[in-house]
């Protein structure tokens, strides 16, 4: 197994290291063709929830990407049982609802050391009695969802914070903080 892993690694290295087209020794490559190695970007996304000024939730996510058109995704979810109906014999039935966070990011290298980061976030969660908008809703679960899609110009070490959404029923605020670090 170890020998197979070494062979695969050597083949991958040979494929990546080999030039796509042969270069003549008599014709030097133009200066613009000399490219710096591809940077690895660490994108930290923190989704925070606030009730007034009080922070009530904080979800950090880290994505590694390169400044190309291809993207990277992180997804974290759970299936939550939600009561549906009570049968004639008194047995409660449940349906499962998926709640969680999906984040997709991609980037392109811009000018002056800047990276253009496309970020899409979709987040959902279950809320209980404490977040019930009225007495009639006490004891019932509800789902809160938000999504955000932005294009952010970021430099190494830069942090951008923006208010992504406000819940109409509770007034709770969802804030997103995005940090970009270029890994050396």
C-alpha cells in the first residue's frame, strides 16, 4: 500500500512538473510567462447572531482555496425531527428537516495584492420557545433561514464585517465576518 502511494505521488508530481508544451532552448520564455507559485488562501467566515447588543451565537468556518475560478465548499448539517400529526391511536409522527450551514467560496487574483472573493452562505436553524413571536406559537418549533451572496475585494489579513440579515419576527441580527489570509 505504501509503495502504491509513493508511485501515485511520483506520477502526480511528474504530471504537474512537466511543461504542457516543449520549450525550445533557443527561444526564451517571455517575462510574462514566468508565474509565481499559486497562493493558498485561508478564508475564515464567522456567522454571529445578536439579540439586540447581546451575542447569542457564533459559528466559525475555515475554507482553503486558490485564486482560480474553481471553488471550495463546506457544509455542516443535522436532521432534526419535527412533529407532524397525531394518528387516531395517539401516536405522534415526525418528519425530519435538515438544518445547518452551506458555504461556497471562490476567488480570483486581482490587482495590487487584492483577491476578489465570491462568497455564498445558506444557513438554517431550529428555534424553540424562547424565540416564539407570540403566545400562540409557544411550544412550537420554527425554522430560521438566511442566505447571502457577496463579492468581496480582500487583501492579506483584511477583515470585512457586514450585517447579512435581520429576523422579521424577533429582530435578531445575523452578522458575517470574513477574514482572508494568504498562507506562505
